[in-house]
C-alpha cells in the first residue's frame, strides 16, 4: 500500500516455502538436496524469433535511429568530414608528419601495424633511415617524429617534433626561424581542461597557416585517393 | 615519474569509471532480482510484448541444463545467421563499395569472434565488410554476446542464493539485460560520443579536402553508435582496422577518456551486483580489492615499461614523451596505456596502440592480463572466472585447515571443483595446442622479425582468442585457413566451456540447502581473504603460463636470438 520500497535492502519475495531449512539449519550434511530440475528444449519459435527480433532492434533500429538523430543533433560533425586525417606532405618548405605504414591512405585495406618489434634490429635500421629522410642527422630527434603511429593517419606531432623541423622549413621557405617559431607556438593545442590530453601540434593546420602567411598555394599534387 | 597532470588525468578517469560502475552494479542487482526500478513503467510493456512474440513464460524458473541449452542454441543460431550474411555479403544490400563475400573460413572466424564477445578481426573493416554485415550481422552479435555474458554470471550468482535447484529464466535475463541495460547504456554512450565529435552517418565515405587541393576519400559510417556498444559491451571489434587509434573512431583525448570509462562500466559493476544479490553487500569488497590490486599493479608496470625503450638508446633520439612508437600523438602515453590496459584486462580488446611494437615488458603485462581473465575480465564472464578462482581458493584453504570448504552457506564439493578445474585447465590447453601446431609449421610464415618476437605474436593471437579478448598483435599473417579455423574453434571453446561450467556450478550450488555460518566458516569479507585470493590466482596462473612468457616476451627482453 505504501508503494515501492526503493533503497530497501531486503528482497520482497524470496520463495521461502522452497527452503524450510533456511533458519534452523537442522538438515544433516549431505541430505536435503533439491531434486535435479527437469530439462526442456527451447521451442524453435523462441529461438528464431529471438534472433530476428534482436537483429531488427539492435542491428537495424538502433543505428538507424542514431544516424537520423545525428543528422539533426550534430549536423556539423556527423559526416566525419571535419576530422583531420594525416596526408602525405613532401614539400620541404612545409612541416612533415610522422611516417605512415599505409602511406596515409585511409582505404589502404590494411591495418597500419608497426612492422618491427621492440628489440628488432629493423627498429634501429628503420629509425636511422627515417632520421636521414627527415634530414635530422645532426640533432637529437624526438623519437615519435621518426616512427609510425598506430593508425598511420595521425595528423599530430609533439611540439618538439615541430620545433626540430624549423631549420629545414626556414631554409626552403621565405620565412625566418623566429616567424616559424611563433607560428608553431601559436598552433600548439593544449590539454582539455588542463589535464586531458598532451600538448600537440596539428601539422595540417600548421601548414595551412604557413601557406596563408606566405600567400602560397600548394601545387595540386594530390589526386583523389582511388579505392581498391 | 608521473607528472601531476597525468596523475589527475588517470585518477579522474578511473574514479569516474568506478563510481558509475558501482551505481550500475546496484541497479543491475535490482534488475535481476526482479525488484522494482524507476524505469519499469517504460520497459514493462516492451518486455511483455517481446515475451509474447517469443512465446515464452519469463516467470518459469529453469535448471542449469535448460538455461545452458537456451544460451548455446540462441548463440549458435545467431552465429549461423551471421556466417551466412558475411559469406553472401556480395549479394546483399547496403554494399556501396561492392565488397565481395568473405571466404568460408574468414566468415567462420569472424562470426565466431563476434558471437563469443571476442571480436578478433582477421579482416580490414574498411574494405572487407559491407554496411549490411557491420550492422545487421556484427553489431547485433555485439549486443547478444554482451547480454549472454551477463546472463550467465547472474545465473551463476543465483546458485549461492537459491535452494530449489533453479538458476533463473534465460529469456527473462537476456531480454532484461538488453532492454533495460545494454540498449539504454549504448544509446547514452553513443549520444556522448556524438557530441564529442565522433561521426555517425549512413554514408560510407566522405571527401576530405587536402592541403594542396584535391580530396582524400575517407571511410565513415555509424561510428558513434558502433563505438558505444563496442566499448560498453566489452566487444572491442573496431569499425576501422586501426580501431580506437583511428582519428575517426577516437578523435580526441576527451573521447579517449569517455571510451575508457565506457569499458570500465560493466567490467567493474559485477562485484557490486554480486554483493547485493547474495544479500551481503560487503562481499563485494574482497573481490573489488583483488581486482584493483591485480589491475593497478599491471597499470603501474605498463606506465613504467612504456616510458622509454632502452634498445634505441644508441640512436640520437629523445623519448621525453614516452615510447610513442606505434602510439598516437593526440594522446599522452599514459592515456594510450590506460586505454590499452583496461581494454586488455577487461577483455574488451579494442586497441589504441600498435601492440607488436610495445616494449617486451608491456607485452608480457598485457599477456598476463589475458592469462588471468579476471582482473576484471570480460563482461560477466570475467567476474565469473574470479568467483571460480575464489571457490578453488576456498577449497584449498579449507583443506589446509581441515574444514569442509563452504562459501555463503553452500558446501564446495567435488561437483563444483570438477567444473572449476575444467575451466582453469581449458585456458592453457586452448592456447598451447594450436600454438604448438603453428610453431611446428614454421614461425617465419606467421610473423617476421626475431624468433622470440614472432613467437610472442603467435602466442598473443591464441591467448587473445581463448580469453575472448580480441586485441591483436601484429603484423601477423593470420587470414589463413589454419588460423581462421583453429582460431574460430579456440574462441568457441574458450567461451562456452567456462560458461557451461559456471552454469553447472551455479546449478549444483542452487540445489543445496544453506548451512548456517559457524566458527569454522572462512570469513571472506576481509583483507586476508583478498590477499589469499590474489596470491592464489597469481601462483596458479604463474605456474601455468611462466614458461611461454619466458619463451616469448621475456626472451625478447634479453634480445634473443
């Protein structure tokens, strides 16, 4: 009559009639086992209906409701087109990304796996080759700049990995090192709320800012990526 | 060497996850005891309609054999259905890129992987699965497998409470898990991810402007809704091959944090649910304590091992941000490691790092988590494993002091111990036998690199499959008939042997009357018991698995050969 007992710890109706021995504990050890319950096969109808219903609800309704909702709730981000992915930048007058195991191809058909283990001679050789390719043989290089990310599509690098490229970019562009230093510092993304995430630089955004500053457009050397 | 902001980051994430898990555990205990909750007015009519369509009586209790029969048959039927979907996806709709059907062995492996909550992927989702397969095939199984895991745990726990030999009604458990837990949670999670910037569209690709003009074609899809059930249901199969390292699936450090919390929800909720269901809320804490001890030690080791790799110290490189090889730059190394830690220890199996390039120490810590399977382990089954370990520990402890082992008023006899040992031993057998065959066939055909590294990769593959984890270490040549068929069987046995054992133990316990506690009863809600349990689990797992750890990651650590 008093309605529900939210927060009350005792269950309402434990089938007490089934356990007469609960309180007294008089049953000797080894007796008083309940009978082995009977076995029944589930009906074919229940089995088929359960799989069909599950498919309709979680496979069809759930994603379709959400894609429709996203269309109205977050139209700007729902398509995914606003998220920067890595791309192959080879112009020496621009900042470069980390190397990619899939050549920055989102549809490569392969997972980008780092092809060497942690104590593999290939790790040393590949890293040395990347250091030479990035023209950084004379300085201490942040390891991440000369090693692959997991996705092969990471457009971001650490601030140190951007700073170490400034001499090369200055040499090949019309901009001085101090201007580039300012550009890099301005493009550093800081941790969300002061503690979530690292400080990093989005290379694509940085290069975009650099091109704008130079009033330069890049030769359209990039074709739409063919699929399969 | 944890900076204060890193410490705040890690503690905030773990704290939030635990807090929500505790709340969920209490909600779940009400759910499975059939006690009223605030959501009843919404879901009661829905559930009633579902029961009517299925033609079942949700109030009729079942014995463990009938419960297991329903579980295995629904899972088997779903597996066959999804196998056919994958095999014939070339002829099915929603196939924008004209993806051909999978080979029979790959379809078998994939369907088994998603049915068993493993979600091991021997295929690249971008180019080898259609939208139809992803949604009506695989995503459906992500819900079913998560619900199955919880249902089995709930039936197991009922064995400690009931005395009539019944473990509950399968249909009621599975329907209530889906409608009142998984679907609402997945929906909330998807909403949060949506607003955090994860894409959600039925278009299968988008054009992204390139710096020099022109466009880059990028794969998209209903990623937020997939991501949500992937993490909450401890599934771990990625919408993309790069999984949670892909910028579209995990765009920022904030989404990374959300996904970590999502993975914690239902993996850390069971101890709290257990305490409430056996009507001794304090029973939650020895288990929670054991899980936290095992998990936090692992995390600290991961942080330590991933801080730098001494092997590259001969090069003129700096590792001031940690060993970021194979990790993403938009996360700190501790965020990547925290994600990977909970993902592997919670048997989710999502990856945000390239596991093959982790340091040998980190690789062995991850393998150790999958050998344990219970710190906290996958949804439902992980805590079930911990309970099985606890029963064995109590049995051993009881024999040592010469008492009849009992727990929560139920005697632990030969029936229970038989099934517990089968569960314990099936894990190494399922890993080592197919591994030995693969190694005999030539390691160099499996993976490149030094022998110990290739061995680690092959060991990781079968360990991940037997533990129903699903994370993969690569690169590995595993889309072969041997790896697909053997892997599929390992996942199925690694899933259903422990599940049937849990139901059998629960069923046997449920037939017993309750013995009142006496002076000889082991006091289980104590720190001593937690330490005893941790020691037991570590020693047993160590004895079973130290030899393979020595041959794989540890041998890498001493740079052999």
